């Protein structure tokens, strides 16, 4: 009886095990079948999308060869070069398997106001979120022609965005046509874009092309916060302070200040800042009158001269020096002026000679010898520029006590010129020459001090700056803001 019971239990136990094994095998078979089906589906989807991408590529190539379409692009040469280098492969509209940079690019264009740019400049009527969604999620509902056009326009918008961030929208030295043919001093928007598409931080790679100058960084941060708080949406036209900040960011893009050590002269604030990696020295300056404005420029100081002789600019000689000499024959001697003809011959300052000079002004010029009354003062810093302006000392030190200091003929007069000369020498690893420079100044001795390495100098026209998080607005002494606002945003100023 016991043996029969054990046999029965054994058979029952094995039957249960066999059922379990059978169920497990059925489960494995189902998993295998599902995996095979899914794999087949994925393979089909990938092949299908690859075929679709090939069709879109053909459309991109065809559309880029269409002159009528080319007129819709801001940078047609750059766009064609970008696609040609990548076999006309679609960038934004191809199958992305749930990821991709298309959405990031669209988000950046949505928020161009935070960079002082205008939303309307980036094909807003065709680059729509709904269209991109359909192309990525319901590709069969959008024609290859539409996909190709969207892809091309988004590429053009991103190249426009990159160039605007780096050069500015209206850079007089780098107009759009010049940038598009690659005459950009080594900068390439299509190279930046190609690199960004390979990076995890797509947005960061794009925005890194902006100027590195502190003045720009602070304004951009302030604008980003202000635009986010004050604007109704990112598509609104900038108003008031936002426009002023955008205008000055544009100017700083033109200036292209990317050095750690440089001299920065800002005309509306009447200041000179000597920026060094660990500190900044501040000086007061006098700039040009509105009818003799100081030009904006980028150059580099190569040397400075103590007790300099001044060759009077032709305009000043004709309009100021000569009339005063004709009115008072002693004026020339009292102010240390000497007149020469175009062959370098000295002209005696008699009334008869002055009358002859008056009839043939272009054949004569004047110089002013060094001394305490010399218009250049006791130090002049020289840097090449087409405007023939200098940075120099002045005998009229009382002018630095005024808040608004636009009194010169275009040159820049700096307070404490000897102190600045000493800082320049120290920065040049020539501190051992500071004593010699001081002695030359004291003794009114003309001597030139050549720098081992040129010192960048930037003259800008910024009507606002951010310092310690506070926005300061300066007088628009040359009345330039309105016109640039109009050019940037297409908004006619109320009063010109």
C-alpha cells in the first residue's frame, strides 16, 4: 500500500514539473517570436527612414540649385557649402529615434530676443513647431519637398544666428555678403554648426561664439533676465531699456574684444579702463565734440613718446591756427607753433607770408614744439588708425573736473597720463624703464618708449553698461542710438 502511494506521488510531482517546463518553453517561444517581429519591424522602419532621407537629400540638392529659392536665404553660399560637405543629408528632419537637435534649434530661435536679436529675422513664418512635429512623428503626412525646404531654412536660420552672435547683424566691417563668401578672418559659422551637431551641449557650443569681453557678458546676462521678466513673449519687439541694451551688444560684437589685457575707452562715459586679468584701472578722458567726434576703432599701442612734438592736423591748421595767427601775429610764437611748406622749408611768421599761406593752405602745415603748453601734453600714446587720432596728455587739466567731457577735435585726452604710462611699462615687463620715463617727462625731454608687445586698445560708443549688476545709462552725446535702433529693429525713432 505504501509503495502504491509513493508511486502515485512521484507521478503527480513529475507531471507538475513537466507542465512547468512546457509553460516555460512556450514563454520562451513567445518571447522569441515577439523579438523577431520587433526586430523585423525596427529593421523595416530604419530602412524605410533611410530611403526617406535619401529622397529628402535629393530634394535638398535640387532646391539649393534653384535660383528662386536661393533668394530666400540669408547665407546661400554657406548653406550650400554646409550641405555639399555632408552629401546633402537632411539635418533637422531626418529620422531621429526620439532624439535630435531640431527641437533645440527651434527653442534657440524662439528666444533670440535674449541675445538682442529680432525673431522676425529667422524665417518665423515657415519654421513652425507643428510642421517639425509632423515631419518627425508623422513623416508620411509631409512631402519630401516640404521636408527639404524646412531643413534648408532651419540651417540658414542657425547660420544667421551664429553669425549675428559673433559679428553682429549690421557689422560695417563684416556685411552679410562678405561673411557668406568666407572672408571672415578664420571664423566659420558652418564649422561651428557642424561641431555643435556632434556635441551633447548643442546650445552651449552655439552661444560660445559670442564676444568674451566683460562688458558684453554683463549686458547679455542682464538682457536675458530682463527679457524673461518684462517681455510678454519672446516674439515681442524689444522696447525701452531692452532696445538700448541690444544696440550696445551689437556695438560690442563689432568691437570683437577678446583679450584679457587691453585698454578700453568708452566715449559716452568719458572713461578709460585698463583691463588686466586680476584688476582694472580707471581713468577720466576728454573726447571729441559732437561736430568733431572721436571715432570708434580697434588697434594696438606700440609705443609712447614723452614731450612730443605735434604735427597739427590740416583741418585744425586751416580752421583754427591760421585764422588766429592772422588776427594776432604773436599767436604762433606764444603757443610754440612753427609753419612749414610742403617741401619741409621753414616759413617766417610774417603778415605777408600768412596772407600767401591763406591763398594756398594745402601747401603748408604747422607743428607745435614740446613743452607744457603743447596740445599733446607731456605724453602721447601712438596706435595705427586711419583717423590719425591719438591718446595723449593735455595741459588743460581743469577739463577733467567736468562731468560731460566732449571738448577735443577727435583725439582722446587722458588724465594722469604719466601714471598710465607707468602701468603700460609694468604690464610690458619693463618696470625698469618707469624711472627713465618719469625723468624724461620732468625734463621735457622727447624720448620714445617702444613696447615689447603691442597693447590692444578699443574705442567704443556704449550708451549703457552693467557694473555689479546695476545698469548705468550714459548720454548719447553723438545722437547715434536712434539710428541704430531703427536699423536693427525697423522701428522709426520718434525724433531724429
